């Protein structure tokens, strides 16, 4: 199982140094295409993404989380600051893919 990261150039550099396979994405379309490819990749175990793509993920891939738990998808704050405004309960629900 591999660890993947999706984000901009600077974010990718940091995660690549930590051992993640980094995929540079700058737009929602690139994010969707890469996520689709990673969901089909048997090697993908964990996908980490910058939180600016959370809304796109929620709209496009949230139903998939109900059917399959692997790869796990986790969102981290972007290098330019957090793009999500939610409480801790909402954050945990998003990470786990369930409603609390």
C-alpha cells in the first residue's frame, strides 16, 4: 500500500520528502482526474489532499466512501491556510466518512 498526496508544488515537495508519492494538482479538474485514477489503483492505501479540494471531493466522491473504505482519504490544511470552516465534529465526520 502506498501513500499519496495531492496539492500544489510547494505542498508536494514537503510530502515527497516525507515519503509520499506526490501528485501536483492546481485545479478541481486535475484533482478529480487524479482522485479517480487513485481510487482505481490497487496500490493506493492512503490519499492525503490539501483541504482546498474538500468541496470538490464531497460533491464528486462522497458516495464512494459509503461503499469502499480503502483507500482512506484525509484532508490537511493547505500551505496558504485552512480553506475549511467547520467544527471538530464536522472535521472528524469528514475524515471518517460517517456522520456523528
